C-alpha cells in the first residue's frame, strides 16, 4: 500500500496514528507530497488533490482520513479502531474531533490566503465559534471526564485535532483553559503512535 501525505496535515496524522495502532505501518510506503502543487504525482491518483490518499494493494484509492481508518480497521483484528460494541459512541466522538479539526484547518488556510481579516467575515466568525463550542463540549464529555484513553478512532481524531490546534493556533490556549481535556490529551498522546507522528 502507498499513503500520500505531508508532515503538517492533521488528517494525514490520523491515518499515521491508526497505522501504528493497527501494526500496519511496515506494510505502507509513505509518499510525501505537497497537495498544493498542481503537477504533483498526487493528482495522478487523486483528482481532488487532497491528502491523505491511500492506494490499496488492489489499486483502489481511498481518500478522507476517517474512511481510510475504517479500511485499515478491516485489515487487522487487533486494536479495533471502531469497536462493534461501542460503534455509535466511537463515531460520535470521531465526528466531534473531525469537526474541530475542520474548523481549525479552515481558519489556518483562510488566514494564509486572506490574512487575519478573514476572521471578521461571517464564515470566519462561524469557524472560531465552532472551535470554542467544541472545546466546551469536549471539556464536559463523559469520556474525557472518566479518563477513557483507549485509542479508538474517536479518541484518535479528538487528540489529533487538539494537537493541531496547539500546533497551528496556539492563541486558543486550550491547554490552560480546559484542565480535564488537557490532562486527558496528555495521557493519550504519550503513546508511541502519537510521539512517532508528531507535527513537524
């Protein structure tokens, strides 16, 4: 298999963490690329030029991090990313993590191409408000309060989103504002799968 990715994409990091959790990392060739370069090799397999993109051994191209994670989960029984006995809870948490990630990523990209003034637009204000609401919801989430750190897809998505927020938008200072969430995140990200995939 081949995985097209870069070192700063939170979406790609979700997949990399999953590869380590499923013990599949040695079966995948990492193809580092720039999705913003129009003539890149990535365009030949993924016309939307989005990362991550996984090329399976059968030649199928799977995009979108959560879909790739579901595929990887089907290849190896150990360390279930989406446990059958907690399907709804896992997917609900994954959706919250993905939403936080989307809002943060779009803030970063919008500022990169339009400057900080974009924060004052309707969409800009909506993205910032979504981040704040997500942090509030996560701080009060029963899984965080109960200290559940089993690295399912939901936990991985939330932890990567929070790490991305620290990496790209440190002004949110969520670590000092959300004590329960910060302690939970520190426990989750102390694992090998997170330390080996840290943003660079």
